C-alpha cells in the first residue's frame, strides 16, 4: 500500500511540474492535449474504481490550462481520499467496468492504480519529447528525483 500511495504522490508532483511548465511557456497544443488526456484518464479510472459509470466522461477532450489546474487538484483529492481508506486486502478486489467502447472488463484495484500511475508517466514522457523538439528544456519528473 505504501508503494502505491508513494506512486500517487509522485503522480501529483509530476502533474504540478508539467502544469507549471506548460503554463509558463509558449503554447504547445500537442503537449496541452496530452496533459489534458492524462488528467481526464485519471478521472475516468477514479470513477471506475468507485463503481460509477464513466461512459459519459471525456478521454481526449482538450481543456484550458486553468481547467487543468482544477482537474489536477480534484484528481489529487479523489485519489488521496480513496487510498487513505483502502486496505492492503482491498487492493486485490476486482472492479468491473466498461471501457469507452462499452466492452466490460474486470481488473483488481491494484492493477488499475498501477496502470493510472504508469499511464500518466508514459504521456509525460511524450510531453517532454514535444518540449525538446520545440527547443525547450524537458521537465524532470523521474520518481527518484521526487524521492530525493
């Protein structure tokens, strides 16, 4: 449980760093779109974890950086509360949900939480690639940097 909680603290720290960089730099529509996707996906997965229908929620809708700030904070509040009430035994409980195409799946809470943390890191790497291509400094969002 401690590892997953640490992964989500890192996730929030990383989101804050990306948001700050995107907010303070030149507009990069592709990077903003990827960041919006990360935040929407975090929200969709949280909705599934609590057993609510997520079919109406966007996955790829681009939102303003101001709206991203609200979603960064809301996602952090949601996951922090969820994880603080989750026991080690509950991590292996299965969650049944439907993907955006309506196909039903079942995965453990542990696997879903791990996916959320890794999914965001994957796309943050893509954002860094876009920043580098625009001759900007990539954002260090490495887990070990967070832990230091």
